[in-house]
């Protein structure tokens, strides 16, 4: 591979990585982890199904908020990012893989809830494996290694919570404590990334924004 092609590849990779490195994806992930911290408390009054389903509109609001921030804060600084054919194929493959994994994750979660005969450790194992697979794929396809770290912490949270529950009597298998802390960590990383991105990327002038919108 020539030096010119290597430079183009590296530039394309950096542009691709920067599109997912503004902290907004981290904030979205923290809202998902939050469900595992709060839902166990709500299940006492709402039941297992509604204690989780209630988060659907919350995720919708977070998604809208993230979209607005991207539109009014990120795009005026980064412009319109246009990926090459290879990157678009990579994103499409990632989307389909994550869709399939999410369906499997949902099925495994339902089987775990409706099969109380199996030990807690055995129920958590397939969920932890699915989380690790999903986070590893996200880190690989999006070129953001910290997503794998999030997955590792998330998967380990199942076992740490159960350990705290069995040895120290933490409520709800320790999920509120373990996943509550993880939610705060991921959210703070997202906020830090967002603030850093805004500070390091000044607003583009109006002429440049119009050119980006026309050619992006």
C-alpha cells in the first residue's frame, strides 16, 4: 500500500472515529445502563415487565435530546461527515449484527426471568457473554475501544452484584449499586468528551456550513 493510500486510510479512520467520539453515544449508553439500576426498585410496584417498559419513553427523550445537541452543537463545529463506501458497508453490517444481538439479548433476558429454577450464576452467564460480544463488535466496527471496556464492566456487574447480594445482603442482587455507579461513570465520560469536543472545535463560519450542507 502506497504512502498516499495509507494517509487517506488514516484520515478516513480518524474522521470515522471522531464522529462517535463526541460523548453522545456514551450518554445514550448510560441511559440504557440506568434501567438496570432503577428497574429492580420499580419492579416491586410495577412488576418486571412495566419496570423495564417504562424506560422506552425515557430512552426516546434521551435520543431526541442527543439528536438536538448533535444538530445545534456538534454539526456547526464538525460539519457534515461523509463516509466512504467501505465505512458505509461497515456501519450497515454493524447495524444488522446489533439488531440480531439485541433480539437474542431480549430472548435470553426473558428466559432468565421466567426460569427461576436455574441458579443466578447460570442465568447471568449468557447475558454477560452477549454484552461482551455486543460491546466488542461496537468497539471494533466504530473504532472506539472504550466501548469494549464498558461491556466488560457491564458484564462483570452481573456477577459483582450477585456477589454483593449473597455476601453482604445488598438489595435486588446488588444491581442498583453496581449499575448505578456504572451509569454515573459512563455518563461523566460522555459529558467530558462532549465538553472537550466543543472546546476543541470552534464554530464553523456560515459560508463553510453552507458548503458542507451542499457537498456533505
